[in-house]
C-alpha cells in the first residue's frame, strides 16, 4: 500500500496513504482530503497579497482573474516537484472564484486492465464531479503510459499535464482511424485520445500525437463537447468559439505533422511563493488586463473551463446553427442537428 511523507510545513510527520476498497485503489485516502487541503491552502493563501487572498463571490472580474492566475501558477509550480505524488488542480466554483483542488486518483482493476478516474476535492462545500457532455470519463492505463512516453514531460509532471490537457480545454470529437477521438490543442500541436462511448461514459483508450494519428477526418458540423459540473447537461446554443474553425485548424496541424515542442529547462531552485505571488498583478496587467476585465464560464456552461475578456473587448456570441443555415441552406434542419434530435447530413 502506497504511503509517502506529506510535504508541508503546516503538517509535519504526516504520511499520505492509499485507500483500498475491494478492486479500487484511491490516492490519497478519502479521509485525508480535508487535512491535506487545509495545509495546502494555508501555504497558498499565506503567500498571496491581501487583495488577491480576499477575493470572494462579490469580487469583480479583474480580481477573480488575478486569483485564477495565482491558483494556476501555484499548481504549476508545486505539482512537478512534489515527492508525495499529490496533484493539485485549479477549479472555479459556481461564483467563478478559483480554488485549489486536491486530485484523488481512483484506480479500478478490471478485465480491461487498470482503469482510472479522477475526483477533485476543493472542500466539503465544493467537490464537483466533472463530466464531459453528461458522461463520465474513464482512462485506460494505456492512456497514462502513452501520454508519459509520447508527450514531452518533466519528471513527475506527466499526470499533471494530462489533467490540464483534458479538463481545461475546448474539445472536439472527430473521426480518428477506425473510430473517434477527442482532439485537443497542445503546445501548438494536437493530441488525439481515441475512445469507446456508451450512454453513460467515455472510455479513453490511448494517446496519439501527430506522429501516430494515421487519419483525421472532417465532419460538418463537428461534434463539440463541454466539461461541466454534475450530472445535468444542456448543450449550449450560443458559444464563445467556433467548432468548425477549430476543426479546420486541427486538420491543418495534422496534415503538416506539426510536432510537439521540446521541453523548456526548469528552474531547480526552490520556489519563493510569496515573492512569485507579489509579482502576479504586474505580469497580469502587462498582458492587457485591468479594471474592467471580465471572466465567464466557457459557452456559459458551469464547469472547469472559463473565458476572459480584457477591458473593452466584446463577448463573442456564436450561434453555429445560423452560420450553417447561411452556408448550406436547405441541406438539413440545422436547428434540429445542433439540438441533437436529427442526424447530420453525410
């Protein structure tokens, strides 16, 4: 049974242990989640400037975005270096206030081999199940292995990068090889994750880069999927992005066989989190953000993916069905196609 020393000045002489439930292995143990999160939050919030640490649901978009940047930065800085194999993930709550979430990896021994699911614990009042367009995500062990070997990762960072590749991006399902795959942009290239689909689940089978994708075909309209919290999902009719445009770009990247870039060198020195946190506002404002910036859920779907606008930038509101009506009039009942009640034309 796995047991590793917890790395925190707020909880010394404490070990993170694995939980066993029949054919299930859970790491970290469910009963440890509140203890671990409390210690990590003390480290995180203790290093933040007060105007960021105090952000709550009443905060404006600019300060919520500052907290988002701080949460993402903290997760990136500390995930890779942790010897206790804990993984943190930044999640916005329903009020768009970002929180640290401890990732609990659940591994089940099945006839298909080990299968993995991930839970996100951000406190007793916010521990959402993240689904993809109404369905659970389950990863074959092969996915983790291939992502680790095919995608450039620093030592210990592969699982963190895999989670970020999935749960913080827009995603399309397109024909890949003999079946379908979830397609994500990744570091200027793309990754494909072939899957088997049931009424309740996406079972992800492997990870492919442009080198391993033999065929990637277009579909009109492409199937766009959304990550969200909880079981209930309603397909958005208004989006912040144009799935067809993304599909065409993904296909161009595959045709050109754009490779994943090499890894940038890491800073081996110990990170001074309070110093890094004190510089966040200057870095953020240099990118054009400031008072008047806004943050919203991507496609107005409450979940892990958000969309931001700088001061004065308009919010895009794209109704893809209307675009298809203009481009391909009479080809199909596009309202019904995008509502999912009619099969797209061949």
